[in-house]
C-alpha cells in the first residue's frame, strides 16, 4: 500500500474553529448578512434596517429589524396569518398574500413612525415600477430598508418579491429593480431592451393566475376542482369574487393596519381548520392578588395549575446515591460470576 500523507493532523485540529451555529444548521448566510449590515464610517451609530421575508408551510412572515451588539431588534412584524381579519380568508401562502403582507408591514411601520400620511405609496394596484424616493417629498426622508430573502434562491416571480412590491407600494423605500418581478422578459440579443409587462404583474397581485387555474381545473376534472379548492368554495369565491376580496383587503389594510390578531391552524379536521385568535390586552392583576405555590415533594401546585420541579439533593444524599449504584453494580457482577461457576 503506498504512503498516504495525513492532511488533517494534530496541528490542524488544534487550530480548527467551529463555524457559528446557524451556519452549521444552514440557516444563515453570514457573508450576505455582512454585506447587508455594513454601514458607512461617516454614518456612525446609524442603524441599517432589513426587511426579512420568510415563507413557511402555512404562512408568510415579514419583519423589519435592525442589528445591535446584543442581537437583532424587531421594529415591526406582519404575517399572512393576520389577513383573515382584514378580509382575505383563503390563499394565505400565494403571491397575492405575499403582496398583502408586505403592504401591511409597510403601513404598520409608517404608522408607528407617524409617516403614514406623508408617504402613501400606490393606493391602486397597477403593477408598474415605483420608487418612493422619486415620487414623494416631505419634511422627513422615506423609511429605507434592504430586502433580506435568507438562503432562498431569488428566482423570477418568487413570493419574496411579491412582499417587496407590497412594501414599496405601501410607502417604504426598498432599493430594487423589476428584473425579478413577474412580467419581466430579458432581451434576447444584443442591442435589444429588456421588457417589463406591468399588467402581467398586476394579474399575479390580484391572483389572476389562481383564477385561471381554477377555471382550467373545473373544465378538466370537476371532482378534483371541488376537492382542491374546497376552502374557496366554502367561502363562496370564484374568479371575480377573489379579485374583489383582495382589493377590499388592500383598502382595509390602508384604513387601519394595527394588529388585530392571528388565525392559526388547529388540530381539528386533520390540522387544516383555521381558528381566528383576536388580539387581547394583558389582564392587570389587582394589588390584593397573591400567587400561592404549594410544594408536595416534586409537585408544585399554583393558582392556575401544577408542574413538576425536581428537588435539589444535598452532598450526603448524592454520595449515598453513588454508593447505592456501586453496590448494585457489584451485586450484578457477583451474580454473573456465580452463574458462570454453575455452568
């Protein structure tokens, strides 16, 4: 066998540095994160905000955060699970829902800053390119943040860009181009210009592609159509009604973007039943309220229920516990030796 040189020797492992936890888990691209957070030296202590868009199996989440030494601080948050309380009852994961979530985030953030009257964005959906810093002028500059899509691939028509379009139309300043929007077509040859169809993008925003898919499936396989779009049919939504519902949702968000509650999936009906959870205010406890915790061994009973908490052993109890384990181990070995002698 030929001699093989050892590549990872003792010196290598002595100098090896473990990667950050979220890098090992494949959740954070720290190189991209550093590029987004890097700030100019002449803007000392000026926070650089990010608009993070994440999609799960049941909802779309948008957050605006700023970095600190202690960690990121969330300035504002919006989720598509809130949309049923604004009028959008179904389709909480598609492109239209992403647009509504981005719009909700923008209006809520600007209202918290007192800038919602100054920067109104695009009040009627048209799909055209819009940049707030060019069209709006006021005493305060528009709120700027950069888009953070995480580790997802930035494909053409991705839902993250639907949330981006909603945030821009809502009045936020997010630097972008139309190259990743639906309706964009790259030039085929040299000397030709790229094309952007705003009407095609508008159709995606008002769920026109969903309406076309519903009609095609209804013609080809009606049983599959009833099964696949059962929630839409329960809500009485077809092509035209779906568009009207989304436009009404946009108006409701602009009228009052404050947090109203969430809709969560419950375990009823196979985990596909949505339950509306309205926003609640914390109950103030009276001055005469006193918590009563009663311990009975390892069980602690409170005013609202009970839980288990292991009791701490003293040094003598720990030593006695170790001695008992050793005694049990010696007895086990002695029993095995006796069985071997009998055989």
